[in-house]
C-alpha cells in the first residue's frame, strides 16, 4: 500500500522561500514518476512540476526559474523548493506518484502554502 505524505507548507511573505517534502511510504521511489500539483480556491488544479524515473524535470511556465523539483530515492522523498514566492503561488500543493510501468497512481493529502504580507 503506497502512501504519500506532504509537509513543509505554511505562511510566507512575498519573495520568501519554502521547501515542500513528499515522503512515499510503501514504494520504491525510483520506479515512480513524481509530480507536484497545486489548486487555489476557485481554480482548476494545475501541474506545477514533474520529475521522471530518469530524472527529467518539467515545470509550469508560471514557476520556471523559481521552483526546483528533486528526488532522493534513498529517503523515498521528493522535494519542491520554491523561491521568490508570489501571492499567486497560494494554493494547496499535492504530491502525485505514478508507477512508470504498472501505471499505479496515488495522491497525497496536500499541504497549504499561503503567500501573504
């Protein structure tokens, strides 16, 4: 049974930074494509960043050059480092995992990020 647990969200001022973590329990992280999504109130869920089993990364245009996704397979953890945060980055950030071969998918419960002065 795969379980994804996010942490690291909180309240930050514009221009500040946060590091989100997603621990994948019950999985071999190196076999999963991992993604971070976010959803702001009244808006559709948005793909923020992804990292493949091969290590290739992709970012939404709105976060490119500000956010960095990485993985530590030994710790079964995926990170999202967020710099130069803006008001528009306020959302619930959720971790998503998809087994690269079997196609199993799982979601975390999300962590709130609020950018406010």
